[in-house]
């Protein structure tokens, strides 16, 4: 299969997904029955993000360096997918298929329906992909591995897959750096970076850096439209639990009724909690982010910082070039021998 054939198939897939046929609509509306976090809104958001990613312009740019070589060996790539948000492993699958290798897909127990639907549609468009796709319960006979898990499972992955080429992804979180000049629309957009997918994604903002003495009133007013998130029982259970812990421990915090803000130097905040840290200079913030770059997935900010940033409201809209953990998956696959 040529690169142009793959691009055409991926583009057609994007169009099909965007149309939301009856089967896909049913999946979106029923996903919460097997995973309470996969509400229709969250599932539809994930589907829309995939459809937007598969546009011809970006696909052509993404694959322009892929060389046509009929003698390239098809390697079997084990893919251990996460299930924290809907369809979270699709980009890894796309990379494997685009590079001409075979994807041995171990689906997450939390997300077993969306990816098979999407890949079935891809095979309908281009039957040649069928030989590149296999679903597995146990990983064996693989040449390389891309595995996503927690910090605990990553230690197991590092050991078990140490003798084959691998990409092992651990827990990461995202941060936002405010300069105090943000308007209400920007802060409202930041609400999406915080609350989309209930804050469960590695691209969700779990910590704010704010100028010393920052007044959070405008921030709270700007994110008020996200208040319905408290109607989700699992989110609200986390909110109530963490609030009770703060009250019992007499931890100083801010509370708007559906989000708890606590001053803390750590990056990983509990669900329904947003950590914040005050700063005196952006230079020091930049230095700290550089020092901890291996813990951070993305940075949301309008300020100039030494690491790449995304605009407010855009953290959950990664493109084809936005590789998880900054590891170029296509380069990794190209270099397999």
C-alpha cells in the first residue's frame, strides 16, 4: 500500500467518523453503561477530535517524509492501550498503520468498543489494512512495544519489554501558566483544559501557576458554566471526598462548589482538585518547568516560556504531530530494523 493510498483512506475515515452514523451514535450514547466516565458528551468530544485530526492537509504533511519501500519488513508492534478517556490509544494505532507495520492491539478493559468500530470502518474503506490489525488478549510474537500505563505498571513494562525496542508511557499531567492579564474568554476556555473528560486525561490541566497575590474571583466566575460537572456522581463523590479531607486536616483551600483549589508544589492533583502555585517571575517558572519536563504532558499559556505551549482551550485538541510525552512515534517506527 502506498503512502497516498493510506492518506486517502485515513481522510475518508475522518469523513465517515464526522458523520456519526447510527452505529457510532449508539456507541456514543451507550458508552457510559460500561464506563461511567464515558458520558455521551465525553465520547462525542473524543470522536470529534479524531475526525478533526484526519484531514488531508495535516495527513500529507505528517507523512511527507515516509519513503515508499516495498522491501521494508512489516514488524509486529504490540500496543497496550490506556482507557482513561475514550479512544485514547488511536494515535499510536494510526502511527503503526501509517508506517506499514502490524498493530497487535491489547484494548483497555475500560474502552473496548470505539476502536474496533473505527478500524472496521477503515478496513471497509481500504481492505489492505486488515492484515495490519490484530486484537490480542496476551502479547506475544512482537518485535516492538508501545505501552501506556501508570507509574507502577510502567516499571513492570520496563522490565518485561527491556529486550525489545519500546516506548513506555507513564503518568503525566499538564499545567497552565497565567500572567494575570487573561480575559474572561481565555479563562472560560481554560475550563475546557481542566474539566473536559472530567480531568482524567494526561493533557488535562491539574495545576496552575499564578502571579503572587492572584485574585481567583474572575477565574471562578469564568468557569461557572462548567458547574453541571458536579451532577456526575463519580466526579461529585471525588469532590465531596477531597473536600472532607481538606476540612478534617484544616487544609487551606478555595471552593466554588464543584472545584477545589489548593496551594501545592506538586503536579498531580486528586480528581476535582486543582493545585496552584504563586510565582514572582516567569523566568523561575520556566526553569521549574524545564527541570520537570518529564512529568509534564503539555503547558497551557499565552506567556513566552522555554517549552512549547498551547492556547487556552486547546489542550484536548492534539494534532498528528503532538506525540505523547514528546516521543516521535513515527521516528521510532522508522528506525526499527
